[in-house]
C-alpha cells in the first residue's frame, strides 16, 4: 500500500507594533532617620574632689537617609521641661540624677560627628554610614560634695531627632 499526500511548510510572520509601548518606571527615596546605638553616660563621683567631674560616655549613633538634614534636642526625665538644644557649643541641657529624694544636677551636651553642633546631615542606612552623636556630661562640685552616698542615682535623657 502506498501513501501519497501533500506536505506544506508553514511560516510565521514576525511583526512589531509601532509605536512600541513604553512602561514608565519611577522611584522615590524617603528621608528617614533611625536610632543606631543608644549610648550611655555614667558618673563616678568622689565627693572629696574640688572641681567638676566629667562623665564616662559611650556615644550614641543614628542613621539618616543620605542628604537628610536633622537636628538633635535632649530632655531630662527627672528635670522635666521641653527638649532643648544639647549642642556642645552652648549651655547644654540640665539633668537631675535622683535617688529617692536625693538629687544632683548635671549638664548634658551633644555634638554631631565630632562637631560642637547639634545639627547634621545623614549619610545613608548602610554599614558604616551611621552618624555619631558625641555626648558629654559634667557635674559640678556644688552638686555632689554634700550628696548622700548611693549607687542608685539615675536619670534618663531622651534625644529627639527632628528631620
């Protein structure tokens, strides 16, 4: 038995749409600041000393979007009152160390990236892009010379970052 038939080859025609459709792609980067390291301020007080005592400090850090300007203010929980400039170039913020009814006032100051200013500009959120908030604390002899002995004096400084 023999088969016979007709074989046809098919063809595909490629075509382009004119004009070609376009897809717009956009993006926006938000100016955002986030806390890094909280930092700490600690006083070791010898009441027999005659002058002000500087605190031992671990600086705080923060991350802000690249190019985002920010301002740092501070407020003492025990002292109360609104947040104020903590710039090292100024008077700083008065805080109060408390242990029950016993108190000692101290001064808290801050600076951004080694400056005496409380303003700065973000460098980004990646590794190594944190901004250092240099902190310092001092307590005058008048505040500690007659203070009651205690290891429980404490306060909390709240740093407010406005951007």
